[in-house]
C-alpha cells in the first residue's frame, strides 16, 4: 500500500461519482416541482434511480473503507462509517418516498380520468 498511495484517492473519487449523478437527478426533480408536477411518474422514477445509486454506492463505500482500514488505518474510519450508514439510511428513505410519489401519481391520474 505504501507503494501506491493513490489507490485510496482513486477509491474516494470513484465512490463520489454516483453522488454527482444523484445531483443531476435531483436537479431534474426540482425542475418538475417548480413547474407544478409534484406527483409525476418521471419524478418517482428519478427518485427510485437515486435511491438505488445511493444504496449501492453506500455499501461499496462501507466495504471499501473496511478494506482501506486493513491496508493502512488513516484515523477517519469512524467518520467514514457514519457517512456510509447515513447514505444507506437515506437510500431507504428515498425508496419509500419514490413509492409514495408513484402511488400519488397513480391516484392523480385516476382522479383526472374521473373528472
């Protein structure tokens, strides 16, 4: 590990890439919200994709930090563990929100069909 110190840096950069994709999806969701489309199937789909990206990324982040800890402890293991668990919890929250938005979109379409 002392020969390749860039390995840890590359790991953190690679695990941060899905976060930028999630930011792009969040931008799309806020654009839908600003135009008044709160309950839309596309919004639910974007939130669901964000949830899966964040969940997989959090699990990889936790697993990678365990591997980095055994290679060379850096003193930030607890902080990185908390960040990984927080990401996993947010992923579960996003999954629930996407289900509710999808259900609300179906109810909205049903109500529009009745009226």
